[in-house]
């Protein structure tokens, strides 16, 4: 991985801190664990949206989602151009908008210690803040204390997991001899540094029978963490395609998520493994499309988007607009960390113009300008018709319900409805607003992505 000058300066600061830190606690490896991760049945995580329960206005929700999506898209594009990690959370935002979409809740250690991690399908490392913590961000949920866990052990730099890190070294002196020391840098300049360790993880059982524990999962104990963290997270849960991600370590053939409406406060479900009743709350036909491999970015999930229909008109967008280029740039990804879908400029203009022509409402120029979205003025309490929005993938068609692409709120003197789509550069991103009440399954063995409408609050 090629580090930027900003990241190099951050590493130098970390090195100075490491040199002056003389009282690092050493943890001796414990005896080998009896059970491996592959004994695990289907597991469940509860995910909460970063804006859930904040009592925000609907206009405020739209503004924050748009701001996060624009910044996320720019950083994903930057990472794609450098053929490095697609991870961009956490990072600074203008106006104090947090760089987080969903937090998942689980526990690490024996006895279990709770952690709250950003759900990220664009990276692979799982990490959380750990004691002792010379450079950590303050949270109500304090750093994990490995010394309180009877099943914690440090991984050596000779371990296969350590080999899977982009940047690692063998610890000496204060770090502990031959321990796996990592530096994990993100596309936005954020860095976490610490030990790569292993411990018992506690999840909910997918069948609702209680809790399930999985032994010996590798994770980063972040001791020096540099970034802006503003959503009560203690770290990040990588769900990408790399070997260090949670799905890869659990050796599950698939994982899925079902996001509830972001305007509510009900938790969403993330399933690792395939429970017998996976589609019990589905309300339509299951459709599937291939996952496309991008060898320049091995962590993100790429799809083959072929076209877009607005109303009854298939827009004249060349398929190459959404296609992955030979140099690894461009393409279409599905991403848990982006709020609203982002389209390349030319494609967005055609969608914008189609909605402007087909929606029989005046454009609200003031709101459109302040929110950087296409918005229409609506008579109070009216719900006028809007054209359909359909995404055509290879082998599958996603006919979006109105609430997954239009965002409506009350404003002074009337109502406003806005198209929840952003204009970006050459990377197309399918955001989680378009995935609301859609059960999305990542088939990691068959390299397929399946989706079906569902009542996610009942899962």
C-alpha cells in the first residue's frame, strides 16, 4: 500500500508515541482453544443506523445522508484510483455530520465485553479500541480490556492472519517479541495501529434461541487510533472480501442484511450464515445477479449494472458507464457505508432530466440548492404520483418502491419530495437507502448477490 504524505506524518507521530511509551502491558499467549470458528451455526447481529433515535427532522435526515454519501463516494473513488483499500470511515465531515451509517453490536472476550463497530462491506479488518490506550477517542463504552479476558491471546507475526495484513511487522521491546503489529490506513487518511490478536466473540443466535460464542477470531486491538469518530463506535467490523473480514474468518458461505427504514428507530438484522427461515418475511420474487471480481480492489463487492429505467423509458445510458475498467477504476459496487446511490455525472443528468420531465410538479429551486438534491414542491398533505425507478442488473431487475428513492418532508407552507440520488464521478455506488426493506444476500461461494423485498423489522 502506498501511503500519502499525510499518512506518513501520522505514522511518524505514532512512532514517537511508541518510543516514549514504556509501560506497555504484555499478554502471554493462552493454551490452544478447543473449538474453531467453523463450528459456528448461523449468527445474528443487530445494527442501528447512526441517525436513529436522534430526534432529527426529516429534512435534517436527508441533509446528513446526502453529506455522508457525497464524502463517502469521493473517498471510495480516491481509493479505487489508487487501487488501495476502499475503506473510508471514519473521517472528517463538514458541519459535524458523522461518517457512519450502521453500527453492529457484539461482545469480545471471556467474560464478554460489549463493543459497537461500524458495519463496513468495503474493508476487511475487524478492530476495536483496547487498553492500554495511549491515543484513543473518548466513548461512553470504554476500550476493551484484554487483561480481563481468560481467552484472549496475542497472535505472532508468523501467523497466517498477520500475513494477510497490508502492513505489519514483528513487535519488539514494548510491543512484545514477535507479536503481530499492524498499521491499517484508510483512504481518508485515518489510521489505526495496534496488535493483531484473537479471542472469543459473542453473537446472537440467528434462530432466536439465545447467544452463540465463536472461539479464536482474529481482530485488531487498536492502541493508537487517529481519525474523527462521532457515532459512538469503538471500532470497525470489516465485511469485505478479504481474509481478515468477519464473514471470511467465520468461514460462512454467505451473509445477509435487511435494513429497516432510516426514518425509524428499529434495529436492522445482519445474518452470518444461512438460517432455515431466511426469506420467511419476503414479499416477492428472489432475484440474483453475479458478483464481479475486481482484482485491483479485493475488498468491495462489485455488480454488473446494465441500465436504468425512469417511468416507462429505458434511459440511453451506455452499459460502459457502469462497467469496471481494465485499470480497476469505475464499475458498480453495493456498499453498506453509503447512504444514497451515487451515479456518474452523465447518467445522473439523464435521470435528473427524466424526473424533471415526468414529475408534474414545480422544482423547488431553493430546497434543491440548499440540499444539493433534485426537489419538487408538493401541496400540503398531497402524495402525487412519481415515475418508477428501475435498476437493471445482469440477470436481475430491482424495481424500487417509492420510499427507496424519494424522500418526503414537510416544509414551511407545503411539502417537499426529493430524489435521493447523488451525482458523482465514474464509480457507481448502490447505497443503503435504496436497500431499505430489501433482504440482500451475499453468496460468497457462488459469487452471487440475491435480493428480495422483505419486512425487515420482523426478521
